[in-house]
C-alpha cells in the first residue's frame, strides 16, 4: 500500500515507468524483456508520442493517442512488454495474459483484446517499427560484468541484482533517467556503483574505474561524475 501511495506522488512519466517495472515483476519476466520494454516505451514511444501531439494536436485521429489519458499510456506500457516478450522469449506470452493483468491494475479504463492489438500497431507506427534492441544499458552492463569476472576474482562479489535495482531506481526521476541516452557509459557507471556498494570495503582494491575506461573507451571524469550521482540517488532513496 505504501508503495502505491509513493508511486501516485510521482510525475506522470515516472508513474508510467513504475507501472511498467511492477508489471514486469508481476509477470515474472526476464530482465532483458523488462529493459527492452523500458527502452522502447520510455525512450522511443513516449517522447515521440508527446512530440507528435504537440505538432498535430486535434489532428491526432486514433482514440488511444488523443486525448492521451494515463490509462491509455498504461496500456501502451503493457504492450511494450508484450512486444519485448516476442523478441526475447521462445514461448510467447498470449495477449490474454497482459489483458488479464491490465484488467486488475488499470483502474480508469477496461480494454479488450482488440484494443491491445490496436495499441500494438499504433505503438509500432509511432516508433517507425524501430524497436532499437541493440543498444540497451542492461545488455552492456551484463557484458561488462562478465568481462570483469574474467579479469578479477572480486568480480564474483559484484551483485548482479543490485545493478538491476540501480537501473530501476534511475527511472524514478527525469534527470537520472536521461542517463539512458548513453547506454554504454551508464552500464559502466552502474558496474562501478554496484562494485562500491556490494563488494566488502576491505576488498575494494581493484582499479575498476580505469578498467571500465579502458574497456569502453569512455571519459573517466564523466564516469566518476555519473557514479557519484548514482550513489547519491541510491542512498537518498534508501532513507
């Protein structure tokens, strides 16, 4: 109940991303499914949708886009997850599973299976059928952590789930979610932050910052600034 009240107090975009993350957890979807859906919805569909609304206003014909209600955007969030499952899972989840979840958590509107099918077409049209699955921070983080474990024993102590928790937290605020526009640098920063948070202090000897700089060719000062911001956000959220 407290989590619901906290989510209700967030701005619209953050509420929608919280909704998507919670839906992925309820459906027990794999992390790659969740983060692909977040990338599709948060960084492709949602901003483009708002931009086109400003450009076309009353010319927007589809009822799912105009007026743009929160319940409709929740529908698109579920559809983003549905599309992502089609990409990443061999056993595709039926649209009826997403409809059943939507019936229980979308309060303002009831949607039919046909509405979900229509929303899928609308969403894909809005992103020009470009899902963009090849440049996702989670994938880079997973690859970096695997490489890190290959070069340092201490890599085994970096908590993978902690890294995912950090990535979820970064979606809570507009300014931190914008870090996702640079997925490789964000992945490196999340790895460093996870290393600092989860590895015992007496074992923090590996030069992880120079290592990620070498591996991904990023600016060390930029990574340090990003890690500092991430840690501040994480510790503020834990209070």
